[in-house]
C-alpha cells in the first residue's frame, strides 16, 4: 500500500508563503498525475492543483496565479508553493493522485492556517 506523507503547513499571516511537500512511499507519482486537495472545516474536500505526467499543470480558479505545483520523480515527491496566502486558504491540505485516477489511501494532511 502506498503511503502519502504531507508536511510544510503552519500558521502564516495574510500575504505570506508556504511550501508544502508530499512524499509517497512508492513511485505512484511516476505513473499518475498528482494533485493537491484541501478541506476547510465544514466544507467538502476540493481540488486545488494538478500536475500531469507530461508536466502540464491545472489550478482551481481561487488559487491561480498564487500557487504552483511541481514534482520531483526521483524523490517521489510533489510540492505546492503557496504565495500571497489569504485567510480563505485556511484548510487541511492533502495530496493524492489526479482527479480522474484511482486514489490511494489518504495521508493525514498538513494544516495551513492563514491569520493575522
């Protein structure tokens, strides 16, 4: 079973930046698109960003221009660079396969809190 471990979250002021990392125990991201998702309290989990095998990326409108997803296949790791953070970005962030792919077990996520 592939395990996913997210890290890099924390408390940041509005306008600040964070870089999230997601390490997979296997090479799942070498054969599948990878995505970041987030879930705010009382809300459904939503898709934030996707990076496809060829390197193309896609973003939710709410984060376009502020977030950047990338991957390092040699390290089985996917990153999410988050800039110009807003309070509405507060959520638990998770990584997994792309939106059209079969999901692996979800990790514990990493909490991002944007507050002054």
